[in-house]
C-alpha cells in the first residue's frame, strides 16, 4: 500500500514537471513569434518612412526648381529693363555728340570769319591812326589861328565852353545812365538764362531737383489766377504756411511744387487740391486747410505703417514703430525711397533666412526695421544704426532683432546669424544700378543745414529753404523782433552761412515780420 502511494506521487510529480516544461516551451515559441512579427512590422514602417522621405525630398527639389525658374525669369526681366535703359541712354549720348559736333563746326566757321574781320579792323585802325595824326596837326594850326583872332588862349576858351555846357552835360549824362540801366535790366535776365541753358546743354548731368518737385494738375488755366490771388497774396500765404515753393509758369493746366522735404510737398499738394475743389481760396482759408491737411498726413503715416506690416505678415509691432515705418514713405536715403528700400530688404532677409534654416519672420522683422534710425526729423550725433537699435529695445523688440539693427553697419559686434543677413541684404538693395544717388542726399542735407542755421537765432518762428537752396525764407515772431532787428538778423544769418557752410552760387536771406490783430465778435 505504501509503495503504491509513492508510485502515484512520483507519477504526479513527473507529470507536473513535464507539464511545466511543456508550458515553458510553448511560451517561448509564442514570444519568438511575437518578436518576429514586431521586426517585420518595424521593417515595413522603416520602408514606408524612407519612401515617404524620398517623396518629400522630390517635392522639395521640385519646389526649389520652380522657385529658381521664377527668380531667373524675374532676373531676366530686370536685365532686359536695364538693357533698354542703357540703350536709351546711349542713344541720347549719340544725339548729344552729334549736336556737339555740329556746334563745333559752326564755331570753327565763326572763328574763321572773326579772324578775317579782326584783320580788316587792324587795317582800318592803322589807317585811322594815320588820319588822326593828320587831324591833330591840322587842329593845332587852327587853334593857333583862333587864338590870334580871338585874343584868348585855348585854355581860357575851353573853360568858358565847359562852364556853358556843364548843365547840359549833366542832364545828358543822367539820361544816358538811365537808358543804360533800363537796357541792362531788360537784357541781364535774358542773357543769364542763355548762359545757364547753354551750360546745362553742354554738361547734361542729372539734377537733384528732379526728385524734389511735384506737378499739380489743373482742370483749366483759369484756376491759376485764383491760386495766385490779388497781387500774389494767395500764393505767398501757401508758401508761408507750407514752406513749399509754388512755381507758376507757361506749362498748360499745371503748376509745380518744389521742396526738398516730401512731407511738406505732399501737404501743399493735398491742400491745393482741397482749395481748388472747394473754390474758396484766400489766406485765412489757406491756413485752415493746411492745418487740417497736416493732421491728415499724420493719420496717413499711421495707415501706411499698418498696411506695410500687414503686407509683410509682421505681427505684434509696437504702435510707435508702426508710425516710424509709415514715416519712411516720406524719407529717402541717397535718393532711394526709405520705405521701398526697407520692404525690399525685409523680403530679401526672409528669403535668405529660410534658405539658411533661420526663422524667416524674425529676419523679415529685422529687415523692415533696420533703418528706422533715419526717420527722426531732428539731427542726432549718434549713427542711425545705433539710434534704431535704441528704439527697437525701447519698444520691446527681441535681442536678436536689436543686434541686427545696430550691427548692420558694423557699429557693434554681430552676435547672431541674423545680423550678417540684414547687412548683406541692405547692401544688395542699395547696390542695384540706379538705386541710390549721393548727389540728392548731400543736396537735401545742405538745405536742412540752411534751415538749422536760421533756427539757431532767437525770435525765428519758421525757416524754409527754397529755390533749390538759393533763398532762405525766415519768418520771425513780431513780438520779439522789430523792423530794425529783422534787418540785422538777415545780415547775421548771411554771415553765419558764409562762415559755416560751403555752397554754390549765392544764398538770399529774406526775413519776414508780420503783425496781426485778431478779435472775435460774439
């Protein structure tokens, strides 16, 4: 009985061990199957990822090729336009050379004729000298005969004759001088214009005034008389209120507004448009319209800034920086419009940053703001790059943007890759053929310096440089400056300009003192 129990227990243990081993073996087979399936799935996933990556790579390459073709097409258009301008310039040059050759031929012919006339005059002078000698001898003999007959010496007779003719000589001399002066007044301006025109035709250079005038179109020439006003009072009021020179000439249905400051020119243009549309043109109405137009321009500056940042997709810009962007529309840098230049730099920065794997939105922001230091009207000793960096820091721009603004002319150290991108794009925009002109910038600076000199004297209310810098019109406060001091002020300003500035030609200083009495009837 006991052996049977042991056998049964042994069988049970053996069966349990076999069952346990069999279970372990089955579990191992299942695990191997699962691992094998997981490896196959992973291989499929890797294969699909590689296929998808190749597809994405091909798409990107195709997009890059399309972009390259588009840029190449735009570049070819720019080159064709540039070639056309060059061909036009060459044609104008050939025409001028032909004209100069013709003038030289005429001059040679005239010189030959002049040489012949000079020889003829020399012969005549020699003959006249000989005749004069004979006449002098005959005159001496006649004088001796008269002295014997009259009993007076030649000197005594001369004194009597001089006394008798003195009053008549004075009258004739005054009449002669008056005629000469009148003739000089009539011919001087005409001769001066001929000299200037001949000089311009021979030199043929571009002038800064091309970028400093606006043409105001009129419906008819009858409006010109209303704009000028009685004895020119309306046109003087417009010039005094806006600081813009109004040029009314024989140009049909148009007048010209001339000023180096584009904001003043735009104020004058809009004011004239309102006055002509309304029909009421007199000094009081002119001052009212100019004040309203000035406020309108300030609002337009804000709108231009908003439209610019929206067009470029820039968000979160401080309102003061938006105003600065709007003011760029009325500023220029070396003859290049500052807003157009900044927009171009912003787009170039975004494209270049995207190619280099840098945030294109941040690059576009730095490109747009890189020249905001040129916007302030008041002159500053600080370079415009550092001044723009201070503004950006003041209004919460990121350090990378601030560093790019301050370093784009190497005034400070470049700390990020954004700074050299802005510097390169700024150079690309400014280096395009015809983009900038040094002459206009120095011309505008000279006119600003003229106005600043006038503001340096006490009692000066307004100062406008007009006539392309040939005249400085100074409006003084009548309470602080009397008539005698106004004359002295004009002299002092002229001496200051002579001492401190270098300029071509002459500068006329006109000091205007006006007294007004204003009361209100209630």
